[in-house]
C-alpha cells in the first residue's frame, strides 16, 4: 500500500489519505480490504475521518488532530527510550 505525502503549502487545511499500491506487488481483493481497514485505524489515531472507499480526511485546523498527534509522538518517544535502555544482545 502506498501512502503519499505531498507538501502543498503552509496554509494547507485538509490532508487526504488514500491507500494504494507502493511496491507493485499484486494483492487479492481480501488483502486490499484488510490493508485499507488497518490503514484506516492508523489514520484515525491521529484524527482523520473516514470518507469512502478507504479515503480519509484530516482537517489540520482542528485541535483534536494536533492533540492526538502530540500523544502519538509522546508514545513514540517513550518507546524509543525503552528500546534504548534495554541491554543489547
């Protein structure tokens, strides 16, 4: 699945996320549906809203996505710290 990110402008107000093929591998319809569901759950964790056919929208001017993104960044930083503090094998 491809996740494309393009910076349009500083004043961009909406982000559209659409699942697609990134690596050229063939997928069954079932594999595609499963990937769309997983990506939807991931995108929802930062405040995107489902539209249709796996497409999600994110309004960058809302506070909720900013708060959710800040939470995800804290979670990621904590994960990095815990991995860093583990003894190396």
